């Protein structure tokens, strides 16, 4: 896969420049000592699809990266199946909140 088909242009530019300032522009610190790339964070306003669990919705893009998750209808990408099979190790607790970059409980 070519980087330009996956990474945001700003991400590629920052990596190419390779300066402290450029790298800081693409990294966020959601909790002290926890660093992540901004582009890998889910967009809470992004495409959400229902799952087979009542009142549980998933980010489409994030669900693609969970091997235990599949969609019953590949064309509509809903409902998401297998959400409850995601191991608890995929969930990270930050400041009393359960943070999971793959699933949004609504």
C-alpha cells in the first residue's frame, strides 16, 4: 500500500519534515503520558452504524480494524456483529472513562 492512499497529507508532510515542531503537530496527548497520532483517533461525528447489541453503535472505519467484528450486510455495512467478542484488553481506562478507539457506546 502506498502511503498517500492511507495517510493524511498533513501526516506525510510532518513525517517528511521530521522536526520536533512538525511531529508535535500530529501527536496528541489525551491523558498525561499517553501519546497518539491525531489521525488515528475516531471522529465522533463520523459514520456510525448500528450493531447487533441494542443501543451500541460503532465507527465504521474503526470496526474494520477489529478482527472479531464483521458486518451482516457488507453493502450497507450494518449491523456490526461480534462487538461483545472484543477482548477487554482492547479497552483503555483514562481518567475513569473507558476509552476504546474502535467502539462508541451511545
